[in-house]
C-alpha cells in the first residue's frame, strides 16, 4: 500500500508498570457531558437527564508519563480555558449495543484525564446554535496520565476525585456521584457507535470547573487509579 502523504503517527498513551515503550493506541475519544449532579447544576441543568456525548480527535491526547509534569500550551483564540478533571475509561474489547451487565468485560483500564475546554468559544457556539467542536476538540485538549490495567485499580463509589490548581483545591467529589455509571455509559455509547479497542471515554467532571492561565500548575488525582500533573505554558 502506498500513501500520497506521510502517514500520521499513532496517538497513544503510556501504560503504567509496563516496559518502556509499551503504549495504549488511541482510536477515538468519547466524552460524557454533565455526568455529576453538582456540575450539571453549575452549568444550569438539573436532574438525571439522558446522557449526551461529544468527541475529541484522537491526536488531541497529551500523554503525561508517570512521575512527570506535562506541559500544555495555552491554546489560541480563547481567554477562558477551563479545567475538567475526569476518570478516563480505556476500552480493550469492542462491540455494539453492549448491555450494562456485560460492559465491564470491555474495560481494559483507567486513567486520570483532563477535558480542557475553551469555554468562551463553546458558549458562543451554543448561543448561535452551532456545533461547539472548537471549544472541545483543539490541540492538546485531552491531557491524560498513564493508563492503569483494570485489575490494578481499586475504584469504588467512595473513590475521591480531586483537582488542585497551584495547591488550592478546585474540584472534589467521589466517583459514586456520577449520574451514569461506567457500565451505563458504555451501554449508551455503544448504542450510538460501535466501540473498538483503543477507544477512550472521558466520563464527566465534578463541580468546580474554572479558568486557568499560563504558569498555573494543575494536579489531579483519583483514588485507586493515579495522578496527573500539568503546567499551562505560553505558546
């Protein structure tokens, strides 16, 4: 097979505890909107609404190796870059119309991720009734720590999810406050798209989303999964 332009590199994320160079290839990135009650309220919504999804390009991932601090360039066109800390689900076995009861068999592992958002651009698009990909799908919009095999994770309803910015807590909650569980999310996503090995699902963020600026350090952690540290830098 001959390609007429250079073949892009495969987007990938390191695997925790694996030999150097062992990577999880990224196929697609699905994101769940408003999946914590308090975050739904702060965004102007209430109740257990049906889940909705948006996507980011696979190469929007910004992998951060274990024990290091990543660097994200402050993106163009925005004056309101918001953080959204999330549990990321890595799919190891694909499928369509997966029942929630069977969904966990499709999970390869978990990671700590950030759904970074150009909030002003997203809000402008919403007001105009236009797609808001520009607010979510930009370069480096999905920082992510190493993927941890599911068997090595100790996730439960009480597992804390916490984000600090420059040492001050911005977001804090527990995984059990997700409106839709991981299994339910997989059921809903697989009804709309056929899931494939390498898919990542960002499962939604707790309340406390806010703006960050260049020189800020973001430090996220999810009990039973791991941590993610990131500096925002000028382009």
